[in-house]
């Protein structure tokens, strides 16, 4: 049975201003992620490759988590791998013994290595087909 959900890290409400770090108290500031003074001084921040987290979908297939980069203008899953693994751990989706593969913005599947609930590096799968990537992963485990 496959379970699927979309994680949009940038859609989570902000608690602190992205510029000055002060606590956000009004609904508009929370939604935008920037307080009224900082908005007045510099406008709303653009999504960029350096400060905006990745957006991705997650599927669970047995003991494998499949992460698909949605490529919405922020960092790629590849460049946000530590954050992605952290999200999966905090959400309770990533349990001991599970493996994580991801389809990057070039549509190639590779593995995110995890040790003790932390991102530990990459392992190549280098396949474009989802089912072939899963089969390759299962063959490595055997």
C-alpha cells in the first residue's frame, strides 16, 4: 500500500521575522514571514536558492520513503537534504530501518543516506524510472 503526502516547507506559518528575527504577532506578518517594519524597509522576500527551503512530495512504499522534488523555485531536495531528513524524522514518517530515495529536479532517482536519524550523504541509483529505482534499491539490500 502506498501512502502519499505533499510537504511544502515554505507553506508552514512563520513565527519569527526572516530579516530581524523578532517574533511575529499579526496574521499578515505570520503569513508573509516578515514583520511590518522590515516589510516597509525592504518588501517581501523573493523565493531563492539560498534561503527558501525545498518543496517536495512524499510517498511511502513498504520500508522506503520516496521524495519527489517539486522544483518550485527554492532549494532543490539535493541542496536541502539535511532539512528534508529532519522533516521526515520530526513528522514521524522516517523510522529506523527505512530507506529514503528521491527524484531530483532533473528527474533522476538517488538515495539519501540516513544514520541515527540524520542525513549522512548520498548514494547513486541514477535511474529515471520510479519502479526501476525501487527495484535497484531492493536488489542492493538483498
